[in-house]
């Protein structure tokens, strides 16, 4: 119904009075500006890095593996800070730089082996920023900080990790034969002898074939040295203040030979001890599935070698236990590995992303994003982000305060030794050379 004319006139007069009053105090009508959306609570942890809109960060992963990447967890950083992130992959960053390719902003190295050469030969790597150094000191085992340093300066932040001191076995076979997981070295040897007496070759192993032939034997020697001689001798050997053919190394190799060169103990389902040198690494543990061997020393990442459908669980087809300590009273030791992130620029967005990737939040995000087979030594990693019991076993090793950890020694030596004379010498040893002769040949690879 239309309003009466009298009411319309009253409304017009009221509007005129209001307009005159506002004009008298200097006010004018104006549209209300749109309000910004409320801040995203999920972005609160990224406020420390500031507004990085208009910037970009180029990440290069050094890897020849066409599979999934080993680095992630940066999507939230990009969304919350406004920076743009590009990811690329090359076989080797140092080779790309020498070929004239532009340096990336951040680079991922799969291990510490190339770090010293990258720092010393290219001069392009930037030491980590104070926030990164603080995160490394707070959240990572000391052995990773040492592995990420060159000449006392921290150049690389740890990212992912692995535990190499594991023994794979079949829980079902153990249950059927009445065996139990050993708790020290004597029990491990006793289990090996019992299995042999039962008519089953206890160990299977592989050290080849291809460019990395001998590397698993190097890891086994390092494990034995760490357990028999202790971390101080291990560090002295890696730093070459004692030679590779020192008495401690010879004793450790002889101790390893009690299993590796014992024809009653190896190579179950494959051949004699010499067959270790020619067996492809991925095939080394497969006889466990048929019961042809009982035990296989390999890293947590060996999980990728089992055929599709293998039940990897505490009661399944295969699982793993920690390599036991030498005596019941000795503290456990473990050999570990893992990758690092290095920076080639100190721009704010680059330093910020490297700092973020070293936080517990990023480690947890990567564990969820990259899935099974990815693990971080970051002490703040949320265990609930891990997808299977094997990763939780490895995380327990990394986070156990009783365990003496050491980063893979050969990955911290000059390539002429760690990837050259040492694996070649141990390949010769498994096929018949004496411990003394083999280690003397390995020592010859050190730069003079």
C-alpha cells in the first residue's frame, strides 16, 4: 500500500534536516570500504617470515631417482607468505653448476657425500642463517649437525633421515621355529648357530652389483666398528686421524667376518660368501620370504625392495629389529643417513624457507605428504604422521636418548675413499683378501 502523502512529506523534511546537520559538522556520505578477510589461523606460524609477496624460491633436488621427491612441505609456506616456489630435479647439483647452469636458491642433497666438494669447489653455498642453526641445534641429533658442517661451519640443514642398523627377518618364520629376537651380540650369534644347526643358513646378504658394489659391506663394517671400538674411534677414522688399516679397523673387520665370511652362516638361498659381491642389493633379502635365510642386515629403506603385497609388520611376512648391542650392559648404537638442504642465496625468502623446512611442523607435513618411506630425524616430528610400524621403529631409534648415533662415515669421507677404495677393498675381502690387505688398499685411496 502506498504511504499517505502527509507521511511522505514528514520523511522528506527529516531527511533534509539530517543532511543539513551532517553538512554543518563537515560530514559527507561515503561508501564503507570492504573489510579484509580475517587472518587464517593456519598461517600464524608463518608470520615470523613476513610478507614475501612478489618473491620466488627455486628448489633443485639432486637425484637420479625418477620416483617421488624427497622434499616437500612447502605449500603452506608459499600460501601464507605469498612467495612462489618452483621445484626441479637434476642428477647432481655440482655438475650442473660446473656445466654453467644457474645456481638454485635451495638445493637438496640426498646425503652428506657431496657437501664438502660443493662448498669447497663451487664456493656457491651460503652458511645457514641463525634461525636455521637454532632449529638444527634444538631439533636434530648432533651427528646430523656434524655431517652438515664443513670445516666447522654449518652449511646444510638436515631434512630426511634413515636408520641403517636394522636386521630384517620374518616374524612368521620366527614364530614357527620358536626363535626370539636377540637382545645382544652373543644372542645374535647364538641364534645364527641354532639356525645353522637346524639346517637353515641364517644370513643372506648382497653387496652389488653396479657402481655402488661393496657399499653394504662398508655400512656393515661401520656398524661393527661403532659397536666394538666406540664412537671416539669411529670419529677418528672418519676424520682420518687414525688410518683405515689401524688395528681397531682390522679387529672390526675380522669380527664382521665371523658372520659374513662363515659359509655355515651365509649366503642363504643365494650361494657361498663370495656370492655377496655379485648379488644385486635389492635381491639380497628376498630369500627371507621363502625361509631360505633368516636374517638380513639392511636399512629401513630396504622396505621398498620387498614385492608388492608383502606384509611388513610385527606379525607379518617381514619386519625388522635393531642391530643389538655388543653386551647387555652396553648402550645401543646406530648408523644413520639422510639428506640435507643447502642455500645458494641469503635472500629473506630463501633463508625463511630453509628455516621453515628445519621445523617440526615442516617435518610432520612432509611425513603426511610424502607418505611411507619418508622419515625425519627432527625430534619434534609427530609420530602420528607416520604411516606404518617400520617407520615408527626407525623413529624410535632416532629419538632414543640412550642410543649413540653416527652418520654414515663413508658419506663424510672423500669420494676417492667412501665411494672408491673402501667399497672396492671390501668387495675384494668378501671374495678372499685378508682384512689387513683389504684395509691397506682402502687406506691408499685417501688424498695425500
